[in-house]
């Protein structure tokens, strides 16, 4: 931690809607393997006193993320429980992915960025493999389980962390197989994306391939001043 580069700033969502009170938080980015964002908030009705977002690198964190994925996809009947007797959802691509976790006394979120020339979505959208940049990632398993289903600011913090880790690794393009719910969330957050093809069944729902260019994150970040400082630092 002695060599950690620390950026502290306020995290104040300015989008109109349910959460219009000013949050008092701190974002801390560390140049260590445990790069994280901590959000402190004492005014939310949900009483989130300390939310922690970080890369999942320890065995415990990874096991918790796999269990979260199992619970989420089991509740939607997307996976066969007989193939997951250890009550964890794993894939062959986990070993080539950056994993992320969010928790507040319990695990409330997870996501992963698959890195490499082959993505899980290539099985459904094979024509994309030759079209995407060499240094890109597939965003998948993006799950937020806060106490409030409208808690979109949690997704914003997750996006900020994944942006930081992606661009640090030289990755400026995300691809995803997005269902209607995911696209609606991106629209609500103000994250611009480009649809790349027609709908197909993927992970139990109808999804469309989409591309997010992190170079265009400026408009999204300008809605959230603390995150905008990160964008300006990168550019």
C-alpha cells in the first residue's frame, strides 16, 4: 500500500430521478493487484455505511463471485443445477478474465471482462471475432443485487472500476451479448453502445451483440463528477 496511487474525490450522481440527495463518498484507486473503489455513504435509507468494489483475485472472492452467479442464473432458470453440484457457476473462460466483486456485509455484485482472441459470445455471434480490435474484452456476468432494485449508482461505480482496469491494460473496447434489461440499464446510465447484429438466444434470453467504445465514455462520466476526473486523467 506504500506505493499505492490514491485518487480521492466525491461521487455525486447528478442524473434526475429517485436519488437526488448528495452522496458523501470517497473513491480510492490503488495501483496494486487489489485495485478497488470504496464508497462511503451515511444518508441512504438502505443504510449502506461502507460499500466495497474491487478486483476479485483471492480464492475467497472468486468463490463468492461464482456463487453469486449461480444464485442469479438459478433464479432465472438459466442453468441446469445438475451440472453445478458445487452451487457455483463457472466457465472455461474464467481463467482468462478480470473478475470484479462488490460487497456490503455480503456479496451484492459481480462482473467479469473476458480477455483474449476468443470470447464466449463467439459461439453465438461468430462473425464478430474477425471484426473486433485485438485488445478488447467481453463484458459478461454483470450482476448487481443491492437492497433496492433501482440502485443504478452501484452499476456506475462498477463501470468506473472496470473502466480503470481496462484502460490500464490497454483495452478500450468492450463487447457484450446484451438482453433487453441490460440495454435498458445502459440507456438509463447514459452509456453509449452500438448494436452489431440481430437477436439470438444466449444464456437463456434473447440478446443482441453490442459494442461499447471506452473512448466515448466522456458523456457518461460527465454525469458523475468524480468519475469524470478519472476520464480526464486518462485522456
